[in-house]
């Protein structure tokens, strides 16, 4: 797959087109999702309305991109997800490109292009959605697992705010190993919470780039784990209470 085949643009005309596509897709997705669960969005005021922002989302269920995307969309913003390039084919690929989603060209000499697209989206004032883990958590308790440093790198290179997002309830709708979601109209609610921006201004003067990214990544992981614990009514494992690397 060449870069020309997956290139996306965030100029005003392109974004207007993407929003038209998003309106149709979101309307359909919301109607289908409501067959399984209601949606409650908490603290949406933490999502910036006029500036670029990185939404760093908890990834624990195959349905959570729909849940998170709808939560962002219902609060006036168009979500631009980083997605693996293998999804950008066929009918799904046409939809993803029409929505302005950002392909990640893994295991490729062009792998850095995914962040260049994300940087351009942020410069244009758009919302970029990233799953810091890069994959579904496999933890038995649904706690976040290893966070990669890509989110921290993007933030440190753009100064964009990082908005942590957690959710809870999807495991009742689509348990692990189940292919088809359960239909639970009016009897189930999935909750999405937008956290306050992650503070990282103290890291700007750090000289060790790799350590800086590691520290910011740890802060993000700890914050999202704390949010998951709060939403699920559970104590957070000790590994998420260590504030900084090396402490």
C-alpha cells in the first residue's frame, strides 16, 4: 500500500466533506448501538471545542471505537482515529478515508507518516484519537496493559493537550469471545468519561527525550487506570500508583 493511496487531508474543504460523511455514519452507528446499550457521557467539558487535542482512549472491547467516537461526535468534534493500514481497503477503507481517519503504516519505511498526518490534523485544530496500548488489553481484570510512547511523542512534538478517556460497561454488551453483541434495549448503559488534560509542562525542559516520553506515558497510564477503577468501582492495582519512573 503506497502513501498516495491512504493520504488524508485536513484542509477546511476536506473536513467539511468528512463531517458530512460522519453525520450519516454516526446516525446509523448510534441507532445500532442503542439496540444494545444507552450511552452516558461524563465531563464532556474537558474536551476542547475549538483547538486541536489528542484523545487518549482506553481500549478493552471491539465496540469501544464506536462508543468513544460517538461520545466525541456528540460533543461537537469530529474524531480522527489512528487505525492500522490494513483496515483501509474495500468498503471499510472507503468509509475510513471519507471520515478522515489516519492510517498507521506499520512495519514500513513510511511508518512515520502516520504521525505526520496526526500532526497536521492537530495543527488544523482537529481531534486525534489514539489508543496508547495499540491493541485491546488482554488483562483478566480489564486493566490497561503496556502503553507505547507514541502518544507522548505526538504531544511533546505538538504541545497539544492530552485528554484521557475511559469507559465501562461494554463487557456486558459484548463479552470476550462473543461475536454478536447482546441486545439490551433500555436496560444497559455504557459510560464514557473525558478526563482533565494530562499535565506535562514540567517535562518541556527535560534533556533526556526517551525518559521524558516514558514519564509522560506512565502518567497517562496511571490516569486512565484510575479512571477505569473509578468507573468500575474497584481499587486500582499498585502498579498504577507509582507516579514517576524510578520512584
